[in-house]
C-alpha cells in the first residue's frame, strides 16, 4: 500500500495539508485494524495486548489502545527517539479510530 501511495498520492507542500494527510492515514490504519480484528484474521502483538487488557479491565477500547500507544511513544522518546507531529497524531488518534472502526464494522456486518 505504501508503494501505491508513494506513486499516486502527491506529498502536500503546505503544513495544513500534511496534517490532514496524517490524520487520514491514522483513520485508514484504524479502519484496517477494525476490519481484520472483526474478521478474526489474527491480532498482532499490540492488538492482542489491547484486546486482552480491554477484556480484563472493561475499559473502553479507545482508552486501552491510546494508553498503549502513548506509553510506547513515551518510552521511545525517553530512550532518545524523536517525537514529531505525526507520532503524536498516531499515538493520540489510533485508539479512537480503532474503536470507531470496530463499532462500524460490527454494525455493518453483524
């Protein structure tokens, strides 16, 4: 998918359009995650941890996923990694996007 996007989606020049593209990318990842989780195609490590923690704590899936992503981002930053606007968009946005996607996909196909 990255190869297709690099070839056909132009890189935005102005900052606002770059932020919008980043937000659309986070929403797309969230939608993809919701689709494959509802289809039981096998959760990856972070998704499996998200599902397990949500079942144990009964907290909203958005909060659980957001906490996981923000924790991972914080540890990475503490270890010397860089944190930019895209990193922040993903860390704070993927939880609500996955939750919305799970809701929509369940609603449409169940």
